[in-house]
């Protein structure tokens, strides 16, 4: 893989758009999230509004469920007198679990098969499932994907609670919850958090929670303080070479070639942007 | 799932055999590993010998690679004058990457399909792949599986370095390395360790390593100090009900039914043994 990336051209990469990027600021560092407005336009817009209105600042990571997710939210969300007030952002939204197929939405199919979806592939740098029969496509719950937590009703989420997949990809959640982005840098700041010992991995004591210093849309952060990143474009020969190198590993260490690669095992390379 | 398990009978469970169980003792607690002698008899025997000869005591977890593995080993393995001496255990063994199909080895097929293997299923409480054409079966790299690290030659491992899968299941490793067991309790003591910042997730400073207090075969630990556990037998109606409840989730929260379950998303329940 390093050889393939070293041979890539500048055109193989695209700059992460600051208007489409969130920074989750923790004491341990910055988590960078690329948003997916093609799949969850209302949720993305709402989360950006929440970030602009500093909704998340001082809230906390309240849950770390082993082999599943971490989640951040208002710890006082259920206590009306203490709960963080919304300004113009919405508390809940209609679900955006899937969307219609649309030729304008980039899709690069992965022909290797899948247990959960009739077809899988990539749209920009997001793993997606598709069903030509129903005419729908949706983001897939791979490691690092970011979603909007909700209660039982489909329309009870809106982005005030966000989760990130930190374990084996829980693909049974696909089409059940609105995914809206992917962590492109800083996963280890979330995945290595101590696991909560309460039900569903909730932290049982307030002092176990991990404080959120701030969450910001990158475009609102002074340019000098941003984390400029580039993502390998998936509609390139370089990406196809990388897929092939994952199906059939030529490193000396490998003695058996799988011949296939599963959607959530495909690397989606990210690098610091050229200056 | 809790309802299905609550309705299970005592016969649906089997006691973890202390002779077939390893305890990895860390300052943070005990990790319990069930060994898989049906698949890696020589490696299992060698690791038990290493444990009996206290080979691992005072060694360390040297690597935590995000979305991949943790690994423990002798940090001085490459320095002949400092390296831990072997007694009767072997340093290396011929590979046990796969084994022949054998009617005596229990197998419960999972008919839901798989990207990597012609057939998948469970053998005792281990996820396995099978290929009727080649007449082989092998353990699958799901979350929590334990393997014997090796260098490039296939016969360069033997159990003196062990790794545990802590991320999305790296199934491309199947048939490339000897798996020999599965963590059945204490995964969170491994999965939440800080990620190493060196190449491949190695800890760069000795003080970042996590000391191993001891590794023991459970049968050599006084009975009162053991962790008695039971595992749900996979050749039961209860396990089939559990599979069906995972394919089609009846909890109120789910609005879309996947209809399938992928091998590494199947829970393999473990509970404290009845007294």
C-alpha cells in the first residue's frame, strides 16, 4: 500500500472541504469528521448549526460500549431544567436512513460481495450499500462511521447525540439509523477510551465521562488552526490498484491470498494536505 | 437476546474446561482465553507449556494497533543476551493455519453467506471457515480471536508472541497465521489500551508497555481463585433462536430487518458458571 500511494499523483487526492468537516476537540486532541450531505442533508445541516451555536461545548462522551460505539450527548438531556438549550437547531428530524439512487451521486462498486446488502461500494470516501430493486442507497456502518443516536421512534434523532463505530462493523444497524459522516483522523482518541460499565456501555459516574471542549465546523476555525487533510479519490486507478493489493497481498508475510476484500476492510487513505 | 438466554436450560451450556483455558493476568484484571486444540493442537500444547514454565510472567503487551490487534511478547526477544530463556517449550512450530475436515469436529453452519470463505459456521464456540473443495477448515479472525504472531516464514511462530483481534475483523489474515483460541472474558482490558504510536502500533517507549503479571493454565490456579464460566452450546435450539433474533431484530428500536447475520456479528454468550 505505501508503494501504491507513493506512486499516486496530486490529482488522485481531494482536499477535505472545511465547510463539510467537523472538529471534535477533546483534551487528548482533535477528532476530524467528514460530513456526508449527499446522504443525510438535513442531519448534516442541523449538526453544523448545533456546532455553530456551540451546543456541544462542555457536553461529554457519555458511553463507550466495547466492540460497538462511543457516543456523546448532553448528560442532562432528560432533565428539562438542566438540559442544554437549543437555539435555532432542531432537536429531532425525519429519518435519513437511506436515499434514492441518483446518477449525480458518485458510486464505485466493490464487486466482492457482501452479507448485508445486494450491492456495496463507495460514494466519495464513504462505504455504502445499494439495492437496485428498491432504488435505494445508504451509508454502511463500518469502523469510524458517525451517526445520529435516536430513541425507538424513527424520527427521534436529529444530531444532538452522535455515535462513532469503534468495533466490528455493526452492519445490522444499516438503514435503521441516520449515518452522517466518518472519522478521518483521530479515531484512536475515541476507540481507546475506557469502556463504560453500565448497561450499553454508559459511564456510571459523571467523573468517568470525557469532556468535550468544543465541536466546530472547520470553516469557522481560523485557517492557521485547521488540520488540512487530503483523501484519496475513489474514482481513480490508484484506488483500484489499492483494492487489488488488498485482495491479493503481495507482501512476503502473506502465504494465502483471500482474493476478495470486504467493504469495511477497505482502507480509505487520508494524508496531511500538501502545502 | 436476554429473553432467549433466560429461557435456556442448564443443558444448553457447557463449562469452560480449566485444562483448556488460559488466564492472562494484568494489573487491570484477568483476561480469560478458551483454547482451540481441535484447530491448533501443537500451538495450544506449546502455549500451555510456556504458561506452565511461567514464560510470560513479567513480559509485556508491546503493541496496540488501532482497529487491528494487541500483541504481547518478550520486549527483548531480539537481544540474545537479554531474551527470556525457553525451557522445554518450542520457539517455533510448523504452521497450523488450517486443518482437514473431520466429522468428529463439531460444525454448525451459518447459511447467511460470507465474503471470504465458501462456508462459515461455528465449531464449539469458535467462528470457522470451511472449503469443501479443498477439504479444509480454519478458525476465522473475528473480534477477540487469539493467534500466534510470526515473522515472514510460515513456520516462524510458535506462541511466544500472541495477539488478539481488537478491531473490525481482519479476515484476510485467515489461513495466514495460526489462531489458537478466543477471549471469552476481559476483552475490554485489551481493546481499550492506548494505541502505540510506532509503526504497526508498537509502543515507542518501554514505560508505555503493559506488564504481564502472569499467564497460567486455569487448571494450575487454585480452584478458589479461578473464574468459572459457561458458554452457550452452539448445537442447541437456543443458539438457533439467538441467530434468528439477530437476523431479524424484534426490539422496538429496529425499523429495518437485515434478514442476515455475518459470522463475526454473531454473539457467543458466556456467563458465570452456576455454583
